[in-house]
């Protein structure tokens, strides 16, 4: 796989960008490193003259940029995602340096996967629910007392590291043949919604925090990276669990089970 082929598998996703100039600066940053795909999620202003001005000669990147209402739409088709964050968040994700993040992203692209790099709003960064869609978090090791990079600068750092990795002496080995492609971000989000619904249907939580449980399960399945066939099997298991829970709720309680419940309620703990 050539450098050009690999570059085509990467997308830079800007989430809730406030200033159109940063969108133009990001377009220029990725174009100088050989990347062309920019996805914008709920930008405050776009298209905009300021974005065009800051893009310099990378206006074609802006012309072809996707604009989406939701992050899931911006990630459609991608099966490996890295989230850039200046702060350690409550989401328990592996934390990588830009160089290690680029190495892992390149390995995923060499497997034929589409790769997304997420960058959050200039003031607040990526929210926890946005980071939860990622397989790992990348922190640029800036100084503690002035850690915030301009958005376009952060994009430039990651684009440079990816370019450096792709121009290295050894590109990743070609991927082995697989019967099924990996599940993409949209398919995983539909699975997580089905999983959360099933946990409610079987009364799994019993006072525990559903949000905490789902974050842990997300981490588990992101680490496993199921393919599409495996995801269909998991959906089937969840559907059967929901069916059995519905049957259990519909069945009348037997006299014996009712009697036992009264005895248990009367007994002290």
C-alpha cells in the first residue's frame, strides 16, 4: 500500500468548531502533509470567508469537506478513532503520545480500516461522550502552565506525525485476509444503543450507574474491535435476552414463587 493509498484512509474530524478561521487553518495543515479529508460536526459558521482566507491554497479541502449534525455521521465508515485532548478526562481510555497515536493509526490504516482523528471545540475540547467513541486519547505534551494549543496547531502536530510515520523506513505489513470487515463507528453506536436497552429490559443495573456500566462496556468492545459478523451475533444474543425478559414479565407468578417471596420479605436481613 502506497503512502497516497494510506493517506486516503484518514479523516480529520473537527467537532463543534467555534471559529471558521480554525477550520481554514486545519485544512491548510492537513493539506501540507498530504491529507485531504476534513469532516465538520456542527460547526458554528461554515462556509465562511474567514475559513477560505486561512486555508490559503487548500480551499479544495474546504470545498470537499463533509458537514454533519452528529458525530456518528462524521465517523460513518471509520472503525478506528483517536481523540485529541489537552486534559485528562473521566473517560478511562488508553493515553498515547502523538507519535504512538500515529503509529497505531497507521497500523489500522494498513489493515484497510478508515481512521478518524477527532478534535473538539476550541474552549471545551472533546466532551466525555465524544471521547467515548474513540479507541484511545492522544495528548500533545505541552507545558503544564500553558497547555492549550490553537486548534489548527494541534491538527498540524498530528498530521505531521502521521506523515512522518508513513515516510518511515518500514510501513506496516499488508493486512491478512478477513471474511468480514471491522464494524464501523455507526454500527458500533447502534450496538451500544441495543446493549443499553437490553440491560434495562433485564433489570441489570439494580441501583448501579447505567452510565458507568456503559462506559466500561464501551471500553471492552472497543478493545475487542468486533467485525460485522461478530456484531450480528451479539445483536442476536441481545434480541434473545430481550425476548426472554418479555416472556418472563408476561408469565403469571406461580403460587409457590409467590409464597416464597412473602417468606423472604418477612425474614430479617
